[in-house]
């Protein structure tokens, strides 16, 4: 069977050659999470720390959202321990975070208050400091609510919104800032009534969620989720509300990277969430998963240069709604990792033929599971548990953890876990890697465990 994506043709012989080709398949010295922006500075060697953007929880510690720093340096006396936690005050529905292209600052957003907290991670990578807070995101952007993905472009941060201040529904926009935190422009998502020049399929809902760029094809891709009125609603109540269940994204949008104009809106029903581009120099495709229909979708450029969307595999048993949430693609484009929240399971798919992913491994990580971060060499995997404050499970099923594993190619080997409830830290959500090597710094490993640095944020 022959398959094509743009100018890449997949045959049995091509796949065999792909697996033996050394150039881009070998993990380079510059290593990092495989979901990062291609414009972003990369870590040389292994990550030293994992920063966890954490939701404050009532009755847990200081109850505030915080950035938690975990030491992951093998040989360190504080390996597997929390070495710092920095509270920002209040509960903002901490969700996603992302670095600037120079990797000096980490932008972390709150879905409820629409605040963006900018952390200095370069002065002391072990102990981030709050550099700046953007608290006028809604007014400055023209009514965008719920900053989600904070994505590095050259000298810029592109932020996806989830909602708006008029009806708190899913109509939203991309909001562009300078690295210094100054607003550049708001780019509204295309709709049927206002396609903004885009070619529209069956639906153009104007919803947003994630964003990724493929510079060599001058392309950005955005996905779609739901608005404030849904993501801040109790999960059980929402599931029982027929009207609320209609308010989920059904599209993926293709954008011109340079002009920031939408080109095409693809029909991808079922709330497509995270987007991950392949890394191969001629692999013009990305994957996403749909939360409500539990499917893997391939977003690809065809032989005519047109972008298409195709459902290519199921995640578990869709009738049981495992709710796939986060995904990660390996550096060599051979594995797609998929976390599903409801069954707490990670599944690994062989994607050497991207049109026909095949499940090759699965493991239950916990009673609920959300985010996944993979090291570039595909050897270390980190997992967290929290989805949304009002969507997390209740009672004994409400596990809140950070877990680290090694991947030997056939099995996940547990290294350590941190119980965020027992440690009075809250609900761990998204992770990002930190390292001294990014800033030409080197820190000797401590001979004994250092005390945890707990602090309330002070803007500097």
C-alpha cells in the first residue's frame, strides 16, 4: 500500500529505510520536550528540573495556584523532591504554560481570572521568581477570556483564548504579545459569519484551544475546545446538560504563519485538543485527539499542497469515553503517546505509517491522568493528574500526583512519585523542563537534600 503526505510517499520499503536513516533520527545534543516550539532555545543534555503549574485547592496548603519545581537530576541528593514552590495568590484555574523563545521566561496562564504570570527562570533555574503579571488580558485583547496555550514565536508569545467576555461561550481569538508582555494584536478565529478569508467546511465555530507552527510550510494550526461557561461548570452537571454538551469545538484551523490570517477550517468533530507536529524534515503532518469521540486525527498536507483532516485510529474503546487529553510524539516520528483522563491510562501507538497508528503498549498510571512530558531522547516520561478543578474526580479517585518513569522501549519503569495532596501543594497540571545549561550555568549537585523553598510571589 502506498500513502502520501505532501511530497513524502510511505511504502513498506520507505518505512524500512526511515527506520535505518541516521540523520534526523538520532537525538541531537540539544534536547528537550518534543512538544516545544521549534523557535525555542533547547536544553543541552538532560533536564535538571520540571516546573509544574499547579492549581490551588481548598483546604490544601495555602490554597493558591503555584509554580512547583522538582529536581530530576540523577545523583542529586534532592532527586525526586520538591525544591521550590512559588504561590501567586488566589485560584486562577492554573492550566498551561510556555517559555519565550530565548527560554528566559515562563508564561503561565489562568483560565478563570485570565491572568498571565511571567516567571523568571533564568536567574536561578532551581528557584523561579515572579517577574510580571498581566492582569488586563481581557480588556487589552478586546474581550478574549481564558488564555490557554502560550506559544513561542520569534520575539513573540502567541496565546490561544478559550472564551470571550460577551457570552462566556467558545467564540475566541489568538492574542499576540511581545516577549516583554506588550500586546501586539488580536486575531479572531474564523466563523461561518466571519470567515476572515478562510475556506470553510461544514462548521466554523470560532473556538480555540492549542496552537503549533510548522515554519517551513508557513503554517500555524489551532484546535478547539469549549468556553468559560462549560470549563468552569461542575463536570457531572455539564454531562447532564444537553445544551452544554453542544458547546464543544468541532474544528481545526489552518493559518498563514507570517500574515496571521486563517486559510482553511477543517471539520474535526468531538473537541480536538493538543496538536503535535512531526519532526522529520519532509513530514508535513500533525496529530490531534478528540476528547469526546476518543479518536486520533491526522492533519496532513496532501500531494497538492492542501491541508486535510482524517480520523486514523481509536483511543481505547470510544463507547466508554476514555477522554484522551494530552499527547506526545517521539523525536523520530515513530511513537505517539496518548493520555486518557477517565481510565488513567497512557497508550503508545506505532505511527511509522501515520495513516494507520497501531497501539503497541498501554499502562494505567493512576485513577485519573492528564498531562505528559517526554524527554527528547524518549527515555524519560513525566505524568500529572489534574484536568480542571471542577472536572477532576472525587473522593478516593481524586489522586493528585507527579510521577516519573523511564521508558526502555518496551516498558515504563517507575522512578518516583510525589503525592501533591500529602505535600499540601494542590492539583498538578502542566509541566515544563528547566536546566542550568540553557544559561551557561552549572550547579554542583548538593551533598545533602536542601530544604524546600516555599514563597509567595513578589513581582520583581
